[in-house]
C-alpha cells in the first residue's frame, strides 16, 4: 500500500512539474549572432528547467512584417521579439512593449553603451535589451587594395571608394570592387542609401515635414549609388542584402563591402571566410560636409505587452543580453564572435581587443553616430538610416522599391526620385503631417 501511495505521489509531482513548465516563443532574425544564441540556449534551459524555448527564425523583412502585425493586433503569438532601434521608442510610447524592470541585480544596466541604451529608453524606462549594437563601416581586401596600388584611409571619402572599387574590379575573374545592399526594404537598401544621403547633404524631410527627394543632394546620392554599382558591383545586386553580400565577400568576390560593423567577426573568421587574413577596416565614407555615412542600430530583445509569459520571457532576455552570455560565447566560439556594440566592459577587455581587429572602428563608429542630428541641414526627425515615425516602414519600403528600379535601369534616377517624392507626399498628407 505504501509503495502504491508513493508511486501515486511521484506521478502527481511529475504531472505538476510538467504542467508548471512554460514554453516561450522567440521570434528572431536569421543572422549569425542570433543563430549562435539559439545554439547556446541549452545553457539557459539547463539553468531554468521549468522553461522551454520555441524558436521562429525568419529573414529580416519577413520578421519585421510578422512581429509588427502581431504586436499591433495584440496577437500574443510571440513572447520575445527581436526588434530594432526603430521600433522600440515608437512601440514603447504606444504601450505595445513591457518595461524591462526586472532583469536581475547582476545585470549591470550602467554598463550598456549610452548611445545604444538611450535609443531603447522612453521616459527613462527601458523597453528592450540590446543583443548587439552596430554602426556601419568599410571592409576591404588588403591584398586587392595593395595590388591596385592604393592605400585605404582610416576615414575615406566616397570619391576614394569609387576610385578604389573601379581599380579592384575584375569581372572576368568574378571579383567585384564594391558590394552594397540592393534588396528593396526600409531596413535593406534604404538603410544604406539614407546613411549615404546624409553625407551628401540630403534629407528625407525639411523642418516642416515636406519630402525632399526632388533636390540636387538626393540626385547626387542616388546617381552615385547607381553609377558605382554599375561600374563595380556584382550582377543581380538588386537581390542582395546583408547575408548575400556577406557570402560574396567571404568567398573572395568583393573588394570593398560597406555594411554593418557586426560583420567584422564574420569576415575575419577563418572557418567561414576564405579571405579572413586579408581584411582591413575603415570608417564609413564622407563627402566633406561634416557627416559620415554610418548608421546606428541595435538588434534587441523585447517582450510584447500581449505575452502571457512575461516572467519567463524576462529571464531569457536577461540571460541572452548579459555579461555572462558574452563570456559563454567567448568560451564556446572565441572572443571575436561575441555580440559587439552593447557594453563598455567589452571594449575594456584586452582579450576582445586583441581578438577583434574591427573593435576600435566599431566603437568609434557607434560613438560618433548622432541620431538626433543625423543630417547636414536641420530636420524634424530622429534617426540616421531611418525616420523614427510609424509611417516609415511603409514609405521606406516603397521608396526602396523605386531605388531598386533605378539600380536595375527600369527607370532613371530622376524618375525614381520624382516617384518617391510623389508617394511620400501622398503618404504624409494622409497621415496629416505636420502634426
């Protein structure tokens, strides 16, 4: 009888434990750092046996569409969302996100880089934790640069980039002097071209929210982009985003790649990159007007207010964005592969500095990016590679499609800009700007 009672008690306890276990659904982007997080997440579940993780890993544009729809409709499909610096302040103000007020006593909020933390804070409340932070920079093949008889400056101009790209291009051998984003999307080609435009003296809107695409500055920006890609870019570049250009660079097909600083760890990784020992780094280019073409971004982890598993989600976010996680990645993958750009302590760590030749350029790029003063002329908006208004996802992607059409010569540069001017004017009238 006692044995039966004991077995019954054990069975009830097992059922109770199974019932108490929570599954949180994590929506994330399919890049290298996020894939590493998924690989190492067994460390989290071993520390928290009452929490299971369900992963939804998506391409960047699709991720943005799905999480935006879910959070706006309070669908509750996801418990942890990977979102960016653009979404956090807008969604935080709309009460779509949960304040991260319980990350634990050892989390060390003050260790977060001020430029990154401020972009995730609304009314002194943190609404997302940065998984990694980035700006943009120049990555280049040192051997091809030397072969061309040129030396990359630490702070190059766009004119130098064009000259160097042309000299490094050998299309017969499948080597292209310059790889840039061409895939249409507000976080794809628009991120790059808007950052470029800032350094050319262009802006999305004047102080009264009037679109500015029919200006000489925008024409100079887009004409440069189209011309340099036709001269020195790979075929089919209108389909290339971050991942496609990364693959081209790692396989030795790009002389220069201008993109996110987070790519530094990927292009110098000998396991994945055929040119790992032939890569140099420089600041994003400028045009002599006082603004460089570097952006500021952070991929962050946030909890939608519709999640019914907020405590478990908070525990996961605290783990994935902690100093301890950084050490875990260093132990398992090496210091060069730790998520960069979020914590001061990382850039005070000599092991990291020695392992990551891109570290100082990354830090300098992040610290010099100024989203509150992004352009040469004054603007009413915040944001470097985006405009921090809810309408930007729609208009940014629509303009990105016009720019992609100019790249593929379906329309001229002037036609693409005139079309962009009209569609943004229409969208802003509909949204009743200025507000």
